[in-house]
């Protein structure tokens, strides 16, 4: 079991919490993390990119000049790919970029990222966020008290904690997520990861 210091809303030590070694104490598997992040980013793509091929471009119903005798190269249509305004050869067409991932790989990648964050001192745990109403000012004060103001921070909150979500969503450097929305890419793409003790417990339940 690993330990990490818990801080309160004022940035002061409020005790320690035991972290599961199977979630926060493993050696990160870099190839698996890379694969999972790549697939997750690919799944976010809309795949609506499109170009028109030769058969889709309008015009070009007749030969631009006769086949022989002009001294120029033979041409069949002004919509051929070598003409300006012609079709695009081998261009992208709408398709899905979605790929499936093994659930064990996803969990292994998330455990590896969490372990790396703890090892690199980029994991910050608070006893609770303490928002009884939406307040961006209070959210900024919390980040300042924890020493992570101005950094790219990912804040993970319980799914039903609407006050904390509304408080952090307008802070430019913060990405706010419910615990049910967490992905490997969201956990790794930051300079500091802020969790509450409740979120830590939930992650251990899901990933252990």
C-alpha cells in the first residue's frame, strides 16, 4: 500500500490516505498506454472529411480537343485528376475511425497513468472539494492554495457533484470531468491531477 498526504481547501495537510498498490503502485506499461491513448483520440474523430473523385465532379462531358493532330497531349475530360478543378485522386472519404479496445488494456493503462502521476508528484488529493454553491472564485482560490494555479489541471469529481463541476468549468487551465467520464488520455494530458478522497476510492473500486 502507498500513502499520500490529503490536503484541505486551505492547502493544509489533513492526514494521509492509503492507496491501493494494484492501482497506484504498478510499473506503467508505456506501449499499452500509447495504444489506448491513440485509439481514444481516434474515436473522437468525426470522420466527415471528404473529397470529390473524378466521377463526382460536375462538367467534363466532352473531350476538350480532338484526339490527334493538335500537337497537344490527348485528353478525355477537363475533370480528370491532372486538371485544375478536376477530381482528387485517392482523397479521403467519410469513414469511421473507431476501434475497439480490450477492457483489460484500458484498465491497465489507467492504472499505469495513475501510478506514474503518484511517482512524479503530479497527483493531488483533497479531503473534499467543499462547494456548497457554484463559485469560480472559490475554485481559483482552491487551486492557488494547493499550489497548482496556472498549471494545466484535470479535476475529477463525483458524477453527482454539480456545484464543483460548475465552479471549475470556467477556469481556463482546468479540465473538469465526472468520475464516470475519465479516460486514459484525460488522466495523462495535464501537469497536475486533482482528486478528492471519494474519487480515489471510486477509482480503486473500478480499476482494482
